């Protein structure tokens, strides 16, 4: 049975137009036009999640640093994609789901716009 945070994240991601889920690297990724806009990190994969559920999302220029500085217990620099500006969001300890949904939508929109170029 999936972690409750994955179920909620899945509902948010798959509600977006043309979004679909693909398992990659042993974890759910959410895509539009085959480009990833969200990646789930399962708490069982301590190497990538630090033992806590999370989601990795694209962030606008400078947003990764601002979010992590503002709340390092909630936000983190994910491995592999962090150097490209992606931000990790912890999905345990009462996540702010409205905020997560807004960030997912922003990441999705950044992916759709980039793909149209």
C-alpha cells in the first residue's frame, strides 16, 4: 500500500492536464509530454529521501535557496536535480498541501512552457 503522502501527491499531479505517472529509478515520477515535473521520494529510500517522504519539483530562479533558507526542515536541495534549481519538499509532519499543490502546478507550468519552445 502506498504511503499516504504519495496518494495525496498523486491526486494533485494527475489532476493536471495531460499529466501521467511513470515509474523511473524505482520511484513514481509525474510527467507532461514525457518531461518530468515532479518526482516522489519514498521514505524507504533513505539515500534519496533522508528517510522521510518528499517530492522534488522544479523551482524558479533563486527560489530553491529562498525556500531552504526560510524553512530547512520543510525544504531541501535534492540529489541529482538540486544543482539545476529543483527543490525538495518534505511530505511528512503535516505538510501544507495547498502550498504543495501550488508548487506542483508551478513546476508543471515550467515544464509545459519549456516543452513548447
